[in-house]
């Protein structure tokens, strides 16, 4: 195993992992243990060839290494899969954990590629342009399938410099079937806006961070003038 460096990208903040400490610790451990090049290793079922960004381990061993219970480990692994950060292939002896897009972030040749950017031929630039257009089209298709409930959430979110990443929010919303929780989510956003929780723009996080951290789940909503719990149904009816 190479005892060098790993790269941590700032977009990790947008994933919501900073609010899920156990999940973050588990991901960082797998990231540090993942192989950085193709490697052949022995296993109970024979020789296995690992690709860059893969790590092989049993869940019991993984739990002990990070200091989590096996139940907590299962939960954290499920979250990483839901966030498209990790993919898992399981056998009856062990699991192979694959970091999604590992080469995009950890490729050792990346710095060399950056130094050669100005020397790349025109056809490389055309390829990059095509890939960018493809990415844009994908986002457009995603946004064209937005539900009415998501639109209500997005319109309720306060305007701030962090209000972005709509396509990521749509994907997460659909993957977690949040239409069913839309009334609860929108009521909590309205409460944060009107009761001083987001009294200044610096306290307003990115909507994708809010969603991935399930900030509304279990939150107590009370009015400022009374100890009476906030009546979500009453508030929603007043807006009709």
C-alpha cells in the first residue's frame, strides 16, 4: 500500500457528509485503504484483481477498524451508496468497496495533465466541449421531470449565494421519494425563514446539504411568541 497522500476535494462539503460523522469516518478509512493501481491479492475464494479505488474487507473487520457497531456500519454504507459515493459488491466471505469516480479525484497523472493543458491539440478541446454539452443535456432532462412538490420546496427556499445545485437536489429528492415528506419539509423551511433560524444569509446552507442531512426530520417547530408546537396543517391551510 502506498504511504503517500490522498486528495480531499472541497465539494465534499456539498455531499452532506460533514454532518454524518460516522459515515464520513468510514468513507475516509476506505479512501485511505483503497488501492491506487491495479493490484492482485489473495482471498478465501482465490486471487482477485482490484481496480484503482477498490478496497476488499469483511464488514466485521471494517466495523472494528473504524470503531462502529456492525449496525452503524451497515447504515453508513447504505448512505454512501445512496449518495453515489460508493458501490459495493458482496460475497459470502467479504465485500469489495469501490469509490465512485475515484480516478477523477485521485489520479496521480492529474497534475501532469494540468501542466499540459495549453499544449493539447484542438481535437481534445472539441472532445471536452462535446462532453460538456452532454452533461448539460443530462441536467436539462433531469429538471424537466421535476414534481410539483419539489417546485414548492425550491420556491420556498430563500434566495442566497448558496442556492444552487438544483439538478442534484432533484436527483436526491426523487431517489428518497421526498414527495411524501414535502409538507413536513416545506413547513420546516418556512419556520427557519420566519423564526430567526436563518436570520442572516451566512446561516443558510446549500439546499442539497439541507436535504442530504435530513434537517427537517425530527426537528421541533415552535412559534416565537408561545410554547405551543407549530401546527404544520394550520400553517399550510393559511397559505392556500
